[in-house]
């Protein structure tokens, strides 16, 4: 259920235990000092896997972001910046709505994939950290971080987003959980028990930077943002018909699987093979290209920078 807040009092004086907070926040969004972002997804093989199997942000959520932006500032819009753009699946969805779209990422391998697969003349890409964005103050209509914010230095990124946004420009950060569900015939319940086993094992290899999980971080960020107009959507399910191989590939593209793969390649291979065989057995099929319905659980934060008046 979508939650909307209209904050009437801005508190610019809360102080973090370790350092002064940027004025965009009322309280720290983490309990430890984050000196730099976590750098993952940088190998060429992983970048290729990411492009092939990760879901693009759903059109309906992009539409919600644009509707929120339109509520606060009228088009035409000049510039959108997609931070942590990866291989550009979300960046390209913004292109029809802005004069110029810039995708940024720290990974050369991800940006290489984005450039190869970009056909839009108004999209360009830059290699830079999320905490050091090469844009002028007050020059950007929309800043997005589509499944990337949790890897940033959160407070520094939010300060940068605030700096480059125009008055009444908007920020959109979204992600999805590992609670992915599968439906197929009359065996959906059995499939999802297998999916839960897969998720449970992968979460035991989750990077320590994520703490209690990214959804907790996003909600905490929403609560801390000192923008007068903001929205929090904690649960938005998107369903799509995909081959079973898409689900397996998507799970293998997550950082927790990749960390297991680095630590113990044989165990990672055994795990994915075992899960695949269990799913095929439950479905009573032999091909991983068999179509299933995959449901992905998204959540997101939208916020509008106050006007200069």
C-alpha cells in the first residue's frame, strides 16, 4: 500500500553519532560509518549475466515515477540521471521522456554492456562513483537509482542527489527482494518451497554491507528524508511469463550467489544444479526453457526536492 507524507517542518540540525548529516536527512540511514560504496558486479562475465537475466524495471513503476515527477514539475524535462545504471536496462526506459539521459556506474564492464546495447541517441554513459556525480548544481529533473542504492555510501549519495536536483526535481530509488515466486500448473506451492530453500541458502552468503537487508534500508531512508513530499511503496508485485532458465539465471546474478561462487565454485555449481533439478522434477518436465510465471516483489521511495521559494 502506497504511503504519502507531506512534512511541514524541516529539521536541518540532527547530528549523526559519527559525522554531521547532510540537510536532506533527519537521522542516519545506517548504524556504521560508510567511507565508500561496495564495488561488485564488475567482472565481464558477471556483467553479461546481469544483462541477460536481470529484469528491467517494470514499465508500470517507471510510469509511477513519471507521474510523481509530473505532479511536482511540468514537462518538458531536460535531464534524467540514472545512478548505478549497470548495463542500462532502466536507463533506456527513461529516454523517451527526457531531452537527455545520463547513466552512471563505477563498473567499466557494466558500462560496456550498456553502451553496446544502447540504440537511443539521447542516452550517454559516464564512469563515476554515485557519491561524486559530475553534474552542475540544480541541473537535473530526475535522479534514479534502480536496484543500486543499497550499495552506495547512502548519506553521501543523497547529498549529491540533493545538490544536482533542480528545485521540484525528484528522486526515485527502488529495489526488489529475493522473495521471488514461481507459478506452474498445480505445483506452484511445491515450487515456492524450493525457491524458499534457494533463497535461504543464498541469504546466508549475503554481503555484510546489506545489514538487515535492503528493504529495511529503503524504509529507513524514506523515514529520514527531509523532503516535504515523498512516497513509500513497500510492496509492489510484478508478474511475468519467463522460461525457468530466466529464474535460475537471475538468482545466479545476485551478489550473494556470486560471493558463494568466488568462495566455493563447486558448491555454487552444485547448489544451482540441485535447485534446477528439483524444480524440473516438481514440474514434471525436462526443459529449463519451460515457461513459468515469475513474481517479483518490488519496493520504492519517491521524493521531491523543495522549491527554492
